[in-house]
């Protein structure tokens, strides 16, 4: 089945009757199941040889939706194999998308002079909208209870039965089962979801994680579109649209269409607030306000003023057992430091080169402050790249710098062909015949400039001087008035001497413009003779202007605001708990938030569902004999995890701050499926963060069947299997689709749980914070550390082919 072929496929066990949808990635048919004549809808991947990422997403929507038994969520019957791809079999409840439904309805409505954009706005249609909106709020509450973030809510992913007005959600392909996800910074062209409906945090440029409230923003845009027939932001330029989501306020719905009641417009605006803390905090709070609107409209033909969000904390009747503990991610007590960074960036946009150092203890919030500069970068169409030096990898030269530049190459590779051609010409012009020198350091560069001839071999000082010169020229390609560049290097106290020398060259001895270099370091771990401080001293001696921002612990006032916002209470009521938290954590933001989470986890902060507020047992907290050392404290938190998860985290800590599943599985001496499943609990607790979507293959709901993923993939490669056509290879091997091997599991679900992972797409992760990594390493008994490292080395030597070492 080619992308342009609309001939119905011949799927065993099903009779296809109608084509419902044909898109670039999927095709959807209506049909019946032949054995019992059940009406079904069949969704197929459009690519005859689907990519690994497509298969992961297809499996994800099956895994999540099949476990959601709710009348507002489409029922999933099965997952079937078809040739080299997959078929998702769903219920057919005679629904059409809200997008199609409202478009068809508009064709039947006259457009009057009074209402230029009618949307769904006759008296009858406004009642219908409220009926639909209330159903959507109920479905959002169901997702919240099952801890599912949909991440792609839009009119096309909401079905409605035109006869009954019954509404259902579909398409959970990018949905998440984690309480919070962190969007990796990437090109707008590669962001998951639908750009016009993305929440600000889904852009990866808001310094905020993605949680259930992200769906509220997308719901707000959906309501806006249904009522006004227009999107709040009309631009089609991807980067401009990202900037609109994070920084621009749209015209209010009732200003765009005067027939929309201002109260309903205010609900939509609240849903579309830029910061998640300013949106509705519960779907039931939204539902209550919509029900109030519907009741007033039905009884009086108008909407009386109500206080929005009056039931937003908790509905004691409807939600007697569920209320989530959410610590705000906004920065407290750091506005002056953020302003300093923003001023530096504004200077850079005018053609200067600036270097800012951010100093402070571990956990003080250096990274969070630096990430605030991402918002104005979008406005200037600049690039933000970052790298992190690792305490366990100090022997690797340029590690953080290379990491940052590889990040930049990956961003460039997602741009249009014409843009890539321009970058290719500029890079080759800068590097000349020495392109291979940079490719050796940044392999992704070859994807932009192509294969390069071998460079002349040099040794010693000559080779180093050539590299330094090429590096400077290479950076200058990306520092222009059209695209300012911000490089953030974290943990400079662990930087190797070669990296420090290169930074000195870049700032002090080159003619680079439009560059902001930000370096963060722990000032309590360096002294005047530390290599970093000596390098900075040399730079200052040659006239480099070094601006240092030193972050201090949060004062009690800022900490009190954080706790009051967390508990949604008055400042005065939070003061007793603030005193205890300040005493224990000394105002360290990371320690403070982890301490609050542990109090909630241990039942010392609870929600009183009878009264509708948070409460804490101050006397019991005072009696706790907790350590003041954050690493020991985090080690205690890790010990609350299952033993299998603890064991995996100990090994991951030996690899470094970031690690991949392939390597972890090798040193764990278990299959990737087992290792990924054991790791899952640490992801749920937010202690380990996935950095790719491939992690969704390894939720704890997946049961390993038969051999490991690695064994399957090795078997496939050794047999030389894999359907090929026009040079393409399927990620579902022949033996999966055609059952050539009787040892393979029989059901498609089991096959998909063992999806072979290509070598270059192993799931990657990072620890939430250095202190979590240190705590995991701390759990290894001191007398076992050497043996652990020896065993790791032996397993790597045994399992990694010689060519890949």
C-alpha cells in the first residue's frame, strides 16, 4: 500500500466498506469484522515500510487506549499485522471529527452582519457547544485519573456522533503515562503534536515540564476554534507560531466574535494561559464552570457572572479520592538574575559577544535560571544549545562542547532542504578542505555537508592549532544577526583543560559576534588554583569582560510563596511548614522541592477531601530525624523504589548523567525489555527523565515474552531478513509478519512488545539532577565500587563488537 494508493487493503477477518480518512501518515477505513459482523474502524500506517518511530507511536496508542474504559474514549478492539505494517481495530460509533462536524454545520448557517464569524453560535448551537464542552471536560478528568496526558487534543482528534452528540477522544499515539514529561529542545518542524494546538511547554522553550494541564491549553484552542471558526494565532510560520504560543496574547474569543458571551470567552482565556499555574488546575473545576454557564443559558438565555475556578481545587462529591500534589515550576526569587541574562542576550542581538558565569551550590537553580533565556531566543530566531560536563567523564576532551554542537546539528537537520543547502555552502566555505576534521568530532555534521576527503595528517601542536582555528570559523557560521547563538555549558568545575583552552580562544582571541556563552559552575567546589578559575583569571587579564551571577539560597519569603502556591493557601498559613523546610534544606530549591515531595509521599502532607484543602502534620514532621545532606536524603528516597529499580539506577549512575538503554542492559546483564521495565518506576517518580520517545516501549504494562529485543534484532540481522523494496527495510521483520519462526509469539501485541530496536535508536535517559545520580552511586557499598566498575568493564568488553569499541 503506497502513500498515494487508496485501494482498500485485503485484511484477513475484515470486510472494508468505506475510506474515512487518507493522510500523509495514516489511512482510516470503515468496515465489519467478518466473524461476528461487528462494525469497526481500521487505522493503518500509510507507509508500507514504517519507520521505527511510527511503530512506537502506533503501539503507544494501542497500549494506552486499550486500558481506558470510558464512554468518552474510543474503544480499541485489537492490533493486527498486515503485510509489513500494523492495523489498529477500533469501535465504530458512527462518529465524525468535530472539525468535519462544525464545518458541515457552518455551511447550513447564514452569516449575518452582526456576527462576522458565526462559529457554533445560534442559541441552539451555543447550547450544543456547552453540551460538547462538558463532555470534553469529563473525558479530561478521566485521563487525569488514569494519569494520561493526551498531548494532541484538537477538533480532528475528537469524534462526535451527529445523531446523539456523543463525543469521544481518539489518537493516543504521542500520549504519555508519566506524571510529567520534559520536551527536549528541537526544531518546530519536529515537535510532537499539532503546532497550532501545542501548549507553550510542549514547544520546549518555556522552562516548564509537560503535565496534565498541557491538555487544558489545547482544549482552550479547540474551544476557540469551534466558537470562532478561527485559530487564535493565524501565522503558518513554525517559529513565529512557537513565539505566539509562548509570548503573545491572542484576541479574546468574544472580541473576535461578539456573539460569544464574555464569561465563556473568559473560560477559554483561562484555559489558554501561558503558564500552567494560571490555567484550570482540574478538569472538574472546568466542568463545573461550564455546567454553570449551561444552566444559566438554558434558564435565562444569558450567562450570569460567576467566579471562575471556584471548584477548581477539588469537587468533594465527584472526586473524593484523587487530588494531585503539584509543585509550581515558576522561578521564585530569581527575577534580578534572569533580567541580567536577558540584558546580555539583548546586547548579543546587537552584535556583541558576551560571557556570563552563573555560580552557586548544586541544586540552587542555575540551569532553571539559564533556561529562561530561551523565550527571547525564539523571537530572534536564534539557536540555544547546551552541553554538560560529567564528573565521571573528565578524561574525554571537549565532551560538553561536542554535545552542544551535536545538538545544533540535529536542529539543523530538521530544517528545509533549501535551508540545509545554505548551511552546507556556508560551512564548507568556512572549513575548506578540512571538513573531515570537524566531522571526526561531530559525526552529525556529515549529514549536512556530505562525505569529506581525508584531511592532511598533523601531529601535536600543529593538529591542535588547526582544530582551534577550524572550531572558531565553524562557530562563526552560526553567529549572525539572523541567528544569534547561545551556548550553555553546565558544570564547568568538571571541564577538562582542552575545553577550557578552547573557550578562552573563542571568547578572548576570535572575532565572533552575536554569541552568548553561558557557563555554570559550583563555586563551593573550586578554589583560586582550580583550572577553571585560572582560565577565567587569564581571560580577565587580557580584557575579557566576565559577568558573574551568584545564586544564593531562597530566602524565607520566597520559600514561603513556593509552599503557599503548592498548597494553594494563604501566605500566613504556610509559614509553620516554611520554617521547617528552611531549617532542613537551607533554602536550596532542589532540596526543598524534593523534601516537600517526600512529605507528601510519606503521608505527612495530605488533602482533606471533606474540607477541600491541603494539610500537614507539623508535629510529626518536627519529630523526623532526617539528614541535612541532600545526597543522603535522595539516597533514602531511592530506597523507597523497588529493589530491581534501585539496582538498575546504581549501574546507570556508573555510566554518567546521561545513559542509553543498550549500554545499561549490557552492564545489567539483562534484556533491554527487562532493564527498561525495571527503570520505569524511576521515570514515574520523576527521578530519571527520558530524552527520546522510544522509552514508551518499556512501560511496566509491557510483559516480556520469549527472547529479548536484542536477541530478536540479532536474529533478524544474522538471517538477513527484513522485507526490502526500493532500498527500504521494514522495522517489523518478515518473521514477525509472516510467522516464519514458530518460536516467535503468536499475537501481534506480543510481537510488538518485542519490537527490534535499531542500533542508533536505543532509548536515552538522564538523571533529574546530579544529586540523584550521586545518590544512586552512593547506594553502592564503598567496598563494592571497584568490583562493580570491573564487572561493568568486563560486560562491555564481552558484548560490544570490536569495531564499535
